[in-house]
């Protein structure tokens, strides 16, 4: 009887260890869109008045460089012009949110953002999901 209890304790410990390891390796990620949405708002305002100084001040307030701003806008343009790519990327976004470790060829990052593969794209794609009207307003012709 004592041996059976010891074996059950080992099995229980192994199961708890397995669950704990699985839980910690696939923790869901929160995808924050505030900074990217503000970037789109800056882009909308810039298209209206073409004020370079205001653009620079707005970017500094977000701690973005002009190159960062260009990367973000270019990613939006890419996903808007490539609808099949957008659909595939939205599926990848779900995996990213679930905690999958994605290995991609080229990692785009901007100032002040965690250098995590797919993080920038995840935030941009999340705006497509949560605020499509803002994206539409920014890129309407």
C-alpha cells in the first residue's frame, strides 16, 4: 500500500509539473494598440495640414522617430494592399496572442517597443480588428 501511495505522489507531482510548464510556456500576450492608434491619428492630422513641425512634436510625444513612423505607416499600407496577407496575418495574430513563439525572417521594431518577433505587426493587426474605422479614415483616398 505504501508503494502505491508513493507512485501516486510521483504521478501527481509529474502531472502538476507538466501543467505548470505548459502554462508558463504558452502564456497569453496582451496586444496594446493605443500607441499605434495614436500614430494613425497623427497621420490623419498630418494629411490634412501637412505641418512638419506639428508632426515632429506629435511623434516626440509618443517617443517615435520619423523612421519609426514611416515603418508603422508602411506596415499599414502593406496589409491594406495585400488582403490575402492580412487574412493570414490575422490568423498568426491569434497564435501570437495565445503565446506561441513565432520565428519570422525579418523583425520590424520601433523605438520603445519590446523587440519581440511579430510584436509590431501584432499591434498593427489588432488595430485592424478593434478599430477598422480609424484605419479606413487614415487611408481613404
